C-alpha cells in the first residue's frame, strides 16, 4: 500500500508571458487499510503525581491510565511510570496480559513532592525501549499539570533529548492539564517527538484524551515522515505556510501518516514565464512503514497548463486551497500574539489576533474557518479579561495543532470532545470515527 500525494493549486495554471505565483496545497493521505487490523502497540504512560495533582486531577489520570491498560490487547506491551521529585516505575515493560497488578499499582498512587518531569519522561522512554526489537508502535504518553521545576528544566534541552529518542523509534505525546503547565515545553516535546500535544482544561477530559490518542496511534500507517520539495529550473519555493522543522537533508518533517487523517502542507511557488507545459516541482514523501519497519518513499511531479496571462482568470479558484492557506496564516499570527503576550503587550497581541481574524474573514467560509474564528474571538475576550495564561495556552495549542496537522483537528475528534463527559465512551468514539470515514 502506498500513500497518496495530492497537489491542489489555488489557480491551476501558469502564465506563458509573465511570472506566476502558485499557492499549492500538498495533501498526504495514508492508504485505506485492507483490513481493520492495527499494529501491536508498546505504550509507556508517564504520570505527574506532584502535589498540584492532588485530588480530582490525579484520580482522573489514574482512571484514564487504567482504561488504557484495559483496552490493550495481549500482543501489546505497556509500562507505567509516576514522577514527582523522584521517579517510580509502577509497571515495568511487559506484555499486556496480567493487568491486575498494574491496575492495583495505579489505584494506590498518591500525590506528593515537586515535578522532575524530564526524569519521569526519560525513565518511561527507557521502559518502552525494552520493546524496540519487535514490529511495534512505540510511544510515551506524558501527562502533567505543572512545569518542570527539578532536574533538567530547559525546554530546548529537553526537546533535543525527545528528538534523540524519536530517532530511535520512540515517539512522545504530551497532555497538559489545566492552567499551570508549561505549554512551550509540552508543545516542543510533542513536536520533537512526532506525537500530539493536547491542552486539557478539566480533569474530566483526561480519559477522553487518552481514548483519542489511542485511536490515532492504532490507525498509524507511517512514522518519521518527511516531505522533500525539489523545484525545477525557473521555479522557486518562496514560502511554506506551516511552521515545520526540517531534516538534516532539508526536507520538511511532517506528522505521522494516520489512516483517514490527511496531513496538509501549504506552500507558495514563484514560477517564471513558461513556453510549454512541463514538470515544475517534484514532491518526495518518505516514511517508516509501521508493518515492515522499512524506509519507503514515493513521489509525484507538479504540472500545470500554460496560458497567456489574460486567460488565467478563466481558471476558477480552488476554494479549499484558499481556506487551508488562511488557517495556516492565522496559526502564524497566533505565534506572533504569543510573543506579545509574553511581553505583557496586550495591545499588540490583540492586533495580531485581529489580523488573524481578518485573514479568516477574507477566506471562503467553512466549518474549520468558523471554528477558528470562534477560537480567536474567545482569545480576544481572555485578553480583555486579563487572562494572559489562559489565552497563551489556548493560542499555543491552536497554532501547534494547525501547523502540524494534529489528529485533534479532525472532525470526528472535535465532535467526540464536544459531547458531555458521560457520553464519551469507546463505543461512541468508534461510531463517530467510522461515520466520518476515518478509516
């Protein structure tokens, strides 16, 4: 099975008598699975049990971890680590067969001490590393409501270590709970670790977030995904709208390929006047196949009709490309707003958010555009109320999710999380997932 690379141009033609700016949506889609059979999982759960987690937050985290353990199959592997000032391995790496001892250890967990987040996460990585030999999907899920205040604390230093483990095949997802966690750290770890970053506002949402994460992990087709863009003579890549890191070879690092959850990258090309139709740009997609663990690749080439400039307007605009471009632009403006929030410059932060609203207002409307507009309006209200921390966390989550194409942006996930907590059952999640054609 081979992923599909779809190329959609805002205006699908270039000029023969003048340069052309081409706005392009590159959509990467995992192939439809031949059967509903997922790869074996190797999941390490790392839970913050510092003093601030005392009470309902820790209880909900324990319930979510217990539910995850119960949902695993016998071919899966699991480990559980809890951390405060010190780290305890509640359940060392093992097959998910004898669950009761793990559940008992979780049940006995109590809050105490500080937050040695780095060590808790790293010890979880060491446990997951015990299962790297098999053909498994290996992931650490880190949950914390606070900032790292003991051990290694610098976000860049931690992100470097996360990237190192990711290169070995262990990815990292982070779940930030409430208003006290360090969103820069948690989003940087998820980005470096090719996982997801979740902003969970209430303890009641922890279990639902674990469910979403497990469904996404179970539907993963390819990991360590990169997109290479090679323009031909007379063509230049002038902009990548997504905020993405690059590989040492200059390729874009993009999110894992998940069945039914396309990854979308918006770019801009400057194309010189063309005398005839020809290849303009080559796109090479590479990934680690989850089933075989082999490195795979596929590529496509962009060709567009060549017409006189006066005929360019005869080609209708692709409204979807305009929408995706607007969403990525608004995500960049959110990043600018975050920088101004850090400086307590409410006026300039407000201007950046208003600029993002203007960008969305100029785009053709759709459900995603309207939802992004509502989020921005909420952020503006938070700034007006002086809630800088809340606005910053929401902005970081939105900007990161849109840029990376996180699974949390998919329609069925939004519908699931919008339900009352008591209705967010595994059965309901599966129903919404199938109804959306996610698989």
